[in-house]
C-alpha cells in the first residue's frame, strides 16, 4: 500500500547509544517531517525537509540530526541517546510545505531509552 | 504563534449518538485544516482535509466544517459506533513549516 513506512517499530536503547530511524514514502511527495509525540505535550516537529537536498530545524531539534537521502527517504539520527528522548516518533510527508496539500503520517517508532 | 485548542478533551457517548468535536485556532491565515484519527499505540490516519476556500468536507458518516473568520472547525460524526473510539486530532500548517496540532479529543463510544 502507498504511504509512509517507518522502521523499526520498536526500539530500546541504553543511554549514550546511537541509532537511526528510517522513513520512506512512495507518494512522490516533496516535503518530509519528523515529529515526536509525548503525553501532555502533543506532537512536536523535530526537523523537516522542504525538498530533496534541504533540511531545517523544527521546534525541538536538540539531540537529533537528519539526512534527506533522496526524494523518498528521510532519516533521523540520535547520536547519544538520553532518557528524555523516550518518545513515539512519527515521520510524515506532504506534496509541498504548508500549501493546499494534506500530510500523510507513518505508523510510528516507539523508542525507549534506559 | 498559532495555537490550536480542542474541546472537549474526552467524550463518552452511547452507540448511535450524533456528536460534534470542536477545534479552534488563533491565526485565521491558514492554508487548510486537517482532521486525523489516532488509535491507541498507532499512527495518525487522515480523515478529512478542508482547504481554506471550502466550508465543509464529507466522508461517509463524517462531516467537517471550517469557519476561518471565527477560527473554528467542527467534526460531526453521525450515528456513532464503538469502532469510532479513538483520539481525534485537528491540525493546521503554520509559520516555521510546522503542522500545529490540537491536544486531541479522546472519544469512547459504548455499545
């Protein structure tokens, strides 16, 4: 089925470990986003990529890096995981940023840092 | 800064009732407004997208309206079913390329 695919679905890390969350979309969308969802905080934007070759910080970028590998793929890297990064991470895509197009979300990655 | 508020935060209704979920936003200069559904432990599923030039959108038993001038949107669910139980989120694109979400309405439909 067409959409946004995230891997892995679940991950447990020890403090200080690194990992990369993968995201791919097959809808030929230009823009891609990484959000985190925390109880009581709602969904917050970490990083986004308006188009292939560009990335920008969102609301909560500290502790993360991203790579827009090609038009389809947008990865999120935690270089040194901290317990505060325990969250559910969602990748999303849209045809263009903020224009008259909706957003499509992946099913999420549930990350626990111990 | 755009702020999105959803009322009520939680709602419990018996099966078969018609219900209305509310969403308000502070900056009326929006491109569109999107309603999502999120089941526990799952991702967000898009329900309806209303463009700024539209006043409503319908999909099956769902109808969403948009009043930009008053900064409000409503999601109407007709003849609710237990399978409608989920959290419903509204969101608008805002400055800084963020999709700003409301806090959600947690709906439970009892058989």
